[in-house]
C-alpha cells in the first residue's frame, strides 16, 4: 500500500462585517484609488467585538468536517496556525477543541505567520507518516484587525480577518471523492535573519511590559513593505520552481495556481516570472485583503466552491510571510 496524506474536506469563514477602502479613508489618510492600485484590495472582513480567532476556527472547522463527512469526535489531532491567538495561554487549539467537543485530542498551535497553513500541511504529512490512523484538522486563522496601528497607513489597510480549515487522513481508496486531494508534495523554507522586516513585538519577552504600561506601536504590525514585497516575489517564485522540478513537472502541468493573497501586484509578478497564464491563477485578495494564515485555506475553499478546482486537477499553492517564512504544496484532486 502506498502511504498518501489525503485532503478530505475544506471549509472557510470570514466575519460578517465588511470594511471597504472608503470606510478606511474616513479613519486614515488613504483612498480607494491608492489601495486598489497598490494592492488590489477593495474590502476586507473584521472580527465583531467579542468575536475571537477560535470562534472563526469553529465555523471553518464545522464546514470542513461536514465536507469530509466526519464528526469532531473522529479527530485525533487539531492544529491551529495563527499569529493572533485568542490568548497567550491556553492555546487556541485547546480552546477550539473544547468548542468542538473533541476532548482528549492532540491540540497544538503553530505560528509561521502568513505561511502557517502550508507549514501545517507539512506537519500533517509528518504526523500521518508516523500514525496512519490519524484524522487531523488543520485550521489557518488570523484576526490581524486587532493588531493594526491606525497611525501607520502603510500597513493598516492591508489586512483582514478569517479562517480556513482542512481535514486530512490516509486514504487507501483507489479513486478520490470529489473535493478530495492527495498531497503530492509540500516544501518549506525560512530565513530568520530577515525577521525584522515584518514583526509584532509587544507582549513578548523582547518587549517586556509592566502592569499599567501604555500600549505602544510595538504591539502592532510593523513592516518594511517594499523589502517584504521583493522577498515575497523572489521566494514564492523560487519555491514553486523547486517544487515542480522535484516532482518532474512543468508549469504547464499545473491546472490552478493559488498564491498567498497579500497583494495583487505580488501575485501578478510571481505569475509572470513562473509563466503562468492569469486564467490559471486564483485571486480573492480583492474581497478579503491579506488574512495571513487563513489566506491559502480560504482561497482553496472558495476555488472548490466556485468550481475552479475540479476532480482530476493539479493545484500548486504557495505562501509567504513573517519569519521570514515561505512554502509551497502540490495537491492532486
Ligand atoms: O503576507 C506578507 C506580508 N505583506 C506583504 O506582502 C506586503 C508587501 N508589501 C506591499 O504590498 C507594498 O510594499 C505596500 C502595499 C505595503 C506599499 O506599497 P508601495 O508601492 O511599496 O508603497 P510605499 O510604501 O513605497 O509608499 C509609497 C507612497 C508613500 O508616499 P511618498 O513618501 O511617496 O509621498 C507612502 O507614504 O504611498 C504612501 N502610502 C499611502 N498613501 C495612501 C503608504 N500607504 C498609503 C496608504 N494610502 N494607505
């Protein structure tokens, strides 16, 4: 029998509140024209007051489980990729396990910022390699609207909130059900020496604080946008090439390319460098903004729902984020 990690179902959730560029222009010195021309973003969704990352995870998880035809009690592992957890402690994965009612599962948060979901797919593959009876829920979720500095117009317009979930197991059936996919490969890289290009320090041991301290800019997203842009294009292009080459494939063998949804100009630049026709590139950054770890699983779920991914198709996803961290995965549907 050939061991193969299989995607059994996906689901996504974005909060109800839609925030348009026009809404932002009432809060900071910006315009719809600037945001659309520099990023392609038209709107994004923000958490409601009192709504948490684990709440978003719960909605996405329930949808993914329904697609997979599984109950939460079937799960053995629960992984949440996030850089905006509900709290420092307990983990958001533990909080989610209580909300899902799957007591006793292996529950773990992972933080690879925007790359968290694809890092999670790599972990899923490794877990399934050692335990072929595991049933794993992986959620990528972020609520970066809670970490925006409204005095920094270069970052506060970019992010939105959301969650995307996927269920994985090892399947031995000869034929995949519609919506199912074999994870053919997943590749991961990082460069910690460039971590200061995109960071949030406040609350960590590098930025100690005491009771009564005021919250300063260190508590919010800080980014060297132009530098991050260059590294995103370079590294996403390189890891896509590496992944295709390692699998003996060419760009022409990919039916749909799903890049991290941070900026339309980054997506277009990577597409051009790879030589992928824009009709084979999935884009939803216009409606969601950059949802960080949720970006890839939300895009995959929407691509499935819109029929952009159909049985028999090969999908290449590619991610990039703080760390710096990046990765790519090849899935055969
Ligand atoms: O998930 C991965 C993490 N993030 C990313 O992938 C983001 C990567 N970076 C980017 O997407 C782009 O660098 C940004 C969209 C953040 C910025 O675009 P840019 O073309 O690099 O603009 P810039 O930062 O060089 O700023 C150009 C001008 C500046 O004005 P001056 O100095 O030329 O007069 C900024 O002050 O645009 C100004 N600006 C704005 N104007 C209106 C910056 N932000 C805004 C804004 N509205 N929101």
